[in-house]
C-alpha cells in the first residue's frame, strides 16, 4: 500500500511509521490520521510484528513566548510571538473586553512571508454579544483564515487541523411584550468539501400567552428562511406552527392536552426536472401530556422527594400510528428536604405521552 504522508518500514519484530510532513512540521490532519490508522491495522495483522514505533521526519525549532497585558479592569490581552525555524515569526493576539452592554473576544494571527509558501498567512476570529437597548440585542460570530491549509499548518491539535468550514453569523433579537422577533444571517468560509447552506436571512417570530383568564395557553412560532447554495437546490421556506393547550395540575399529578397545526411551504430554485418546486405540508398535531408527583413524608416530619438519576431512566418508543413514550424511573435513594417537592424536574417518576399525528 502506498502512502502520501507517512513512510512505513518493517524491521522485524518492529514496525516503523514515520510522519512525513516536514513542511508542516508533521502536524496532524485528517488524511495523515487515516494513513496512520491503515498502517497500524496492517502491522496488527502481521504476526511477526511485536512492537510499533511512530516518529517524525526531519526536525524543526519552534519557540512560543506568551505575554499577558492587563490593560484595564475590563480589558486584557494575550500576545504570543511564535517563531518557527522553517516558516518565520508569527504573532498571535487575543483581546477580551467587558462593558455594561456588550462583551467580546477578538483574536488574530499574522505571519509575514511564510518561508515555505512565500505568502502572508493570517487569521481573524471575532465573537461579540451586546445589547443596544432593553429590548434589542445582538450576537456576532465571524471567522476568517487566509488559505485552506492554514489549520493544517498551524493547528496544535487534531480538532483544529480537521476544521473544514468557518461560520460567519450575525443575529439580532427584539423582545416585545409577550413576543420576540429574531433575524439571523449565517454563511461559511469553506476550506474543504461542499459549502453548507447559507441562511440569508432567517427570520423567526414567536409569541405565547393565555386565553380565557388563564384556562388556555397558546404558542405561535413562525419562520421564514432564504437558503443559498452554490452546488445544490436553493430557495426559501415558510413555516408556521400555532398550538393551544390546557393544563390541569394538582399536587399529585398533571394532565395537559394540546392541539397544534403546522404548515410548511418551500419555493425552490434549480429543482430537479419533474419534481415539485413548491412543495408544502399541512399537519394537525394532537398530544396529551401527563405526569405524577410522588412524595413521601418521613418520620421526622420533613418531606422526602424522589430524584431520578440518569441511571434510573428508561424510555420506550412504539412506532405506530399512535406514538407512545413512557418515561419512568425506579428511585434508588431519597433526598430529605424541608418542604414538599412539587417541581417536575425534582420529583416526577412517571410520565406518559401519547401523540396522534394525522
């Protein structure tokens, strides 16, 4: 078997794997890990191999010296010169700031005239959260690198060297009285593979409240999204999902029936010939939620509340026209508290949900 990024040799009873990416100081990436895995499996299948040695080809000197700068109580910076013998001097900097209405982290890296590529190498990462008023808030997540091989050459772990897409997202939210409007724009810088769908933009409206003096509760979620792709079908989607429910609760149980109607419609561009370019669906949804609260009064007069743990959780799903999900736990211990435990997350030990979708 031939390899591009490793050299394989066998000196029985020892198998030798040599990482052969000296231009990248043998940094790990997806292809390199695949080749190492293949070589390890081949040695494992050889009964004459008793030991395996993994080493690197060539040598390179690198020194990293971080400097921390406490600029102000709400500002600081970490500046890290990174000298690489075969590439040159790279400077990394990360600045953090915290204000009453916003906070963020800005990071950038710059290597002038890489000795191996004769190009400037750079990266910029920006995260910021803020509030423009008591009702209007925003979030920014922007990421950029100068070339597709940036993380393979400068990443310091397998996670970073395996990055294939960088997200760029801007989100704004406005909260009204009982409703919220959110606008989201999301795109990507593609380093490898096919670019994911971009949302340009996505608008979501949600509202909830009570009717009939609190007897009924309603919830409405509406979404309109424009999708963009350079290789696949793109277009827009509209989705609306109103629900209405009535909750009946007592100290030992609750029952909550609800009714929902969901409508979705697509308008597609570049659809395959013969397929509908405006598909839609209309789905009525009926559900019934119920639960039991089981509490035991101890001899001391306090209330003992069963608290299910993850190890005590069992879920059964029956695939049919009616989907029933039973969630129960067998408590193994009790926690003593000074007041009755009536919160669902603390004391529920039996719930059942039945949903009919037509």
